[in-house]
C-alpha cells in the first residue's frame, strides 16, 4: 500500500472514551459498537497517520485456527511494515483503504476480507468471530494502530500464503507457538497468551 493512500482511522480520543486499555481486551458488544461505528470512520493519508498518535488506524488481525492448530508465518522483506520485518506472526490483515468504502457495504468488513484474500488462500469453509481488540502504545507502530482480532475457525488446515511477505507459513499447535512467543510480534504475543 503506497504511503499516500488514504487509510481508515478513528480519533484516538474516541478510543479513549470507549475505554482505554493496554494489551488485549475482549470484544463485548458495547465496545465493538463504539469502535467499529462507521460514523466515526475517516480516511486520512497514511504518511500522515503513521506518525500521528491522535488517530488510531483500525487493523483487522485475523487468526486462522483449525482445532488446536494455528496458522503462523514470518514477516518477509517484501512486507510494507518494515518495523515488523523478520518477526513471526499469527495475524493476517492490514490497513483498510479508501477504496474499500467505494460500495454500499461496511468498509471495515470489505477491507478485512480483501486483506485476507490478498494474503492467504484459505481453501475451505470457515466461521468468523470478532473476539477482541489490541492496543500497545509502548511502540511506535502500536501507538498509531488499533488491532481488531477476528478468529476464523477453519474446516481444514488448508490455508496457504499468497505473498512473499508471509514466509515460512504453516500450522502448528497453539501450545508450541506459545512456548516460542518471544519470537513473535507483540500483537501475536498478546493473542497467544490469551489462548483465544
């Protein structure tokens, strides 16, 4: 995604009013409605909001599970977020762009599904649920992003990477990945520790 592309944000003030937290917070109905309310959405140039903590970029963070196994990968050098390069991850997703608002559908949902299909071939049916939110203001990346965690329960462990940015991809037991948590980006650590 080019830095001049406009991405979906909410004012950080709205996030704080809904209930500030650090780490992972469960997605109860009231909190989900406050954060994912389309009337609070705006699209701003990415180059501006990447360093402006007065806005939070909403980032879908999709965890693919099949039974006790979780899809994971290492962030490759072709990814757009250089601050996370070479770290391991269990989250699929990225920025919601202004183009995702072109139709009549919810731009967040449209962008989430676009990100998933760009990055991964799921290869089977699934059930999706929004389970939480991630905030980590301790890092430059985290201070300008708010993760929205979705778990996709897959019928089979058939997902495979479509991009070089998702290197060394595959499935592994949750407990194994939790033992290796220090190799993962912060957001993945939060999700692994929560055992969603």
